[in-house]
């Protein structure tokens, strides 16, 4: 091999080596850019997730405490139907009405709120025209389902005290029309007392009865009997048991179809 050929081959080897170095450098540069993009993307995702979590916490806290400091709007219920408290049951309507129903409901229960929204007005119309007597059982079933716990019992107790003052229906309707969220903050003693004041209840006994839990023991004792009564148990997602709302007529559970009330008051049965 002559000197000229060796020189040319050496030059080609050097060129190939340089091209290889260029390819490696380019690959490293590309990888570095991609890595930077990945890091930036990861950081962006972390920031977004943190924002969502913080926003969710803030929304949850605001939703949970939405009743705090709020005045409970008084329902504009107008009724001259008689009201009578019989232990922890409130009878509303003409005692000689041809049809009587018993309604078991919890003031915190969302299903009870839906029941009131759908049937509250038709029931009241039947009470007012004398065709229906309603026996309302305020049930403290969801005592642990408010934050802080206890609203279910507090509301039931306050409703009985309102019945003593002849304002059960308006008080009952006010609490269901402005029902707190299950798992959230209920209404405080002061808020319940103020609602009574807005409905015209001025007695000290009403306020003291709310603060002292006048009927708490009776309500709790009666609920224990109710929840274990086999005649009040129905099949549900978790098996057979007592649930709210429950409506009974002549000792039988009423199936809450769209026209159940009309069937009962027209004499065609449940």
C-alpha cells in the first residue's frame, strides 16, 4: 500500500469517527431535550393534581359548613289543622278523619327530603280538607351522619317542642325545605331557636328545651323500639331492616307509588 493510499484511508477513518461522535452528540442532545420535556410534564402534572386536591378540599369544607351562620328560612305554610303531640309522635289533622297514616322520617335523611318534596303538599291538602290525619314520628336515625354529630336528634327534639307551641307543621316544613346535607354541618341550637322565633314562638320553654334536649331520651328510646319492630322492616340493599321514610296505614307498610295517597284517601286501599 502506497503512502497516498494510507493517507486517504486515515482521512476516511477520521471522518467516520467524527460522524459517529456527531451522531452520539445529537442523540444525547435529543435525549436531553426529551428528558427535560418529561421532567417539565411531570412537574406540570404534580402541580395540577395538587391544585385539584386543594380545590376539592376547599369545596368540600365550604359545602360541609354551608349552614354555618345561616338563618333558616321560615316556611310559608298556612294551615288551621289541629296539632297534638302524643309522646314523641305529632298528630296533625282532624282526629275523626277517615284515613290515618303514620310517617317515620329523619330531618337529615335525603330520601325523606325527597319524600317531602314530592308528597308534602298533597298530604297537607288532604289534612286541610279533613280527609287525612297524619301521625309524624321524628326519627333520630342519622345521629352520627352530621358533622358535628347530633343534628338528627336535635332537629327531632326541636320539632316536638315546636308542636308544644302549635307550630309543628311550619317548623317541620322549614327544616325539610332547607335540609342540610347528610355528612355536613346541621343547624345549631341557636339557629333552631331563631327559626322558632321567626315562626312566632316566644316562650323560654322552647329555647330551654332545645338547649337541654328536652325529649332526647324519649326519642332515643322510642327509636330503638321502632328500629327493632319487625312490622316496620323492609328489604333493602343491605338486607331487611328499618329505613326512612316509612309510611304505614292500619299497621301495614304503604308502597310509595305515585298514586299511593289518592288510593288511601279514596278508600281503594294501599
